[in-house]
C-alpha cells in the first residue's frame, strides 16, 4: 500500500450527519441496517462469523471510530461521512495496492457495500419503527427469474425496491442477464411480530425454492 486512497462507493442520504454517525459507529445502530440475520448454523467460508451478532461485534472490534465523521478499518478502508446541510454523503474509501488495479481488488467489495449502504439509507430516511428482521435468499437464477420472484414495487435508488407492505427488497442480481448466475435478495422488515415474520418468510421461500437452483433461505 502506498497511502493513496479513493472512494469506491458513494451515496447521499437525506439525514443529518449525527444520525448517520450513530448508525455506523454503534452496535445498536449497526443492527438496524448492516448485513442480515443468520446464526451459527449458517456460518462457513462465506460467513466466517458465528452469527450476525458476532459479525457486529467483529465490526466494532476491527474498526476505530473517529467522531463525528470517520470509521477506519484494520484493512485500511474507511467509512466516511460528509455533512451537506440536512443531508450526509456516505463514502467507502479504500487504499491503493501496488501492482493491482482498483477494479480487480475491490469490485466485489464495492458491490457488497453498495448493497448494505442502501439499507442504511432506507433506515435513516424512512425511520421505520420496531425491531429489524431480515430474510436472506440466495442461489443461482437468471435475472428475469429473480425479477419475476421479486415482483412489482416502488424503485428504491439503484438496486432495491419497496414492496406494497413497506419492506425494503435489496436485489443482488443483474435483472437483464438471461444466464443463470449466483444471485441473492435481502428482504428487510421492521416491527413484525413472530407470526407475521414467519408468514412473510414462508411466502418468500415458497416463491424462491421452486425456481432457484441450490436455493438458500435464511432464517
């Protein structure tokens, strides 16, 4: 590394910097938008933490907060906040590595963080009430298959939509791709009781499992 850094993900959130700071620098805030729910039975190479709570603990332990505008990580990357009046620009900044291009090093990192930061934007802008709970769906499918499963909704920025029940649907798939590739979807809910959440999870599983190859539904 040579000390040079650049942003690879950037978005503007219609929320003040202090609210964004609480969301990215505290365990309580991170639980409201980061990642998705899973437990030790779902851990493995793709999920090295022993569940979502452990992943949040690792996030806190492996980062250094610099209030009110920067969280620095052990790998040299940073999550930064820049206030613009009532809005906040959120950036993921990463270090350059000699002998490698930004794209070959960070394409996957950028995709994952873009996914999660849209969830941050939803939490900060919509201010949903109640406990956050998620359904994570993964497997192999074509873009049109994923589009049909997800269905209609209101567009939420780049790769997400809000369904008729007000849940955020984050789509990790190229919907124009007619070839089957690894895809994933996170359904983010707030304020559902156990019965309502179980019913929602079962509805998604019943649509996902028959269509997608090697389907995974968590929880």
